[in-house]
């Protein structure tokens, strides 16, 4: 419930300003939420322009509902950029031996659509009004100075410049500088940890994909499970390319566990799937000869004890980085943006303090987001047949994996916002 529907809220305080560190999925959704509520903000992004690494991404039903609640134009822009579903199902198959269907899960009509990360972020970035005054690129945060409670926060950047804000929200991703400053750089929770999984990503021209696996398998989403690995494929870019994500269990090949990327090769992928079925081998044979590989980090082993301190908080991957295996990381950041948009709207209009608003955000979001990090790690073990009591049994797999996805998708976001505002107002 925003100020437009709550007559008890006053006008925005004249000096209220939100600093958003990072202009990725969480940061730009938060910015658009503040913009819709007329809350002044500035995005500080270290890159020279908005951009997303990686190839494809999908957003779950709860993420779409959160987009609409933040601002309906966000959902409309996403839908315009997203690829239509071939079928409204997740389908897991035995990619190793039989190539038979293990389990399928309905995602809802036109649900869990995906697309190119860059296309989606560009669509959202186009919604930002007055970007020359609300976005500063090439800004890398060095430190945060909070002289005393209830006072403005000063940001120091590596280029020697400074800025002040009423509140600082770190949306700066898995290697968050705000998290380091909030928790202390020596804290294990200040840094994400390697999950012993890594991945390869590629975009394959659709004509080549269809020639290899056929129109049906190339035209809808499939997950190919097997021993110590899995492969996800789905069409993006207006069905012009097939997004391929290969996830491998690390058997000692990733030597520097602090690095997020490293040089890879098609040969490594082909070797990993040498004993698999023809569909998976055909897919990986379409990948380019030279590729980077990406270590998968999360914050399960050393989670942040809380997401806020004073007038500073963290959101999205900065707060609860997770792997991609439930397709939930981006959606969790968008839900964070929804709650923070409403709490900042209230605090800016004199309902409670900024500090209390961030406490309410932490209390409402902590349990759910931490549960998603834990479930995501477990999901990958299931995909890799590394859960002994489940293995490659499709019935047992479905019984365990379906509740995980449904727990993510079926969040009552209206209630979540109401409870957050009640904590602020109480």
C-alpha cells in the first residue's frame, strides 16, 4: 500500500534521498519502485552502463507478481522482452541413459518465461526517468561513513568523490562491497563461498539446435539430469537462439576457489558428458570451442546474520546470494525491492524511522530468502543424482523437487508487505 492509497501518510521529507549501490536486477527494480512512489534516489553503478553478464534468465511466478506490485510497467516491459513458452512446464529427463521423462511441473499459463538478460535489463532501464540525474556510472564504492544515528550517510568512491544519502541500499551483487562494509571485511559472511559446482553458458543459433535435437526439444524448456551434472536448455531471443546452461560438479578442477571465472573449453564439457545419451551429447557439441566457465557461489555456509545496520542494508545477491538451480535468485531480489519500496515510501513520509524501516525489511525477508538459498543447494544435488535416497528415481525426485519450487512461487506478497509496514508503524 503506497502513499497514494494511504491518506495517513504525509508529504515526502524534503531532504530524503535513497542511494542504491548497483544497477542490476535488484537495483533497477528498486529504483523503479521508488520512482513510482516519487521517492528521490540515485543509482551508483561501477560499470560504464547498465548491463547483465550471462545469457538467458527466467523469472518465476512470484517474481512477476512482485514486478506488478512494484510498478505494472516493470512487468509489461519484462513480458515484452521475454520469450514465449513452448510449453508451460518444467520437464526433467534422464539425460544420461534412457532419455525418458522423470518429472514435469506446470508453471502456470505463460509462467516462468525467460529471455536474454541484456534484453530484459535494457527494457527496464528504458523506464528510468531522467537517467542523467538519477544514475551515475563508473562509481565504485570505497567506504561508508555514518557519523551518528539519525544522520545522513556519506559515501566515498574510489575516484575520490563523495555523496550523501538518507539511506544506503546495497544491490551490488554477489561480490558486494556494501556487504563487506556492513559485516566487516574479515567476516566469513562478507564473502560468498564456492559450492563445488561450476557452469558453462552458451547461446546456440536455433537452426543448428533444431537440426541436432529437433524442433520440439529445441522449442521448449528441458532439464537433463544425470550423475554429477545437468544441462538446461530453453529458447530465447524470439526463438532465434537456444540458451544452454551446463552445470558440473567439481572433482578438483577448480583450483582457485576465490575466483568466479576461469578459462574453459568445449573439450572439458564433451569429456564430462562422454557417457551420456545422444541428446545431451548433441547439445554440448553445439557449444563454442573456447568458453569461460563460471564458479557457482552462494551464501549458505556463512550467511549474513542480518541484512541491515543503522541506515545501511543489503538486498538481492548482496544479501542472500544463491545458485541458479531453482531460478529464484532474481525473483528474491525483486521481492526485496518491493518490500523496500514500500518501506522507504512510508519512512520518507514520516511513518517511523529509516532505521526501523530497515529492521522491518530484515525481519520480513530474512527467513524466506535464507530458506531459498538452502533449497537451491539441495536442488542441485537432486539434479546431479547425489542424494542417495532419491538417485535417478523420477517419482522420488518429483516428490522432493516440486515442493521446493512451489514454496518459492506461492508467496503471499501482499501479506508480506502488510506485515513489514505493520512492524514499521508498530
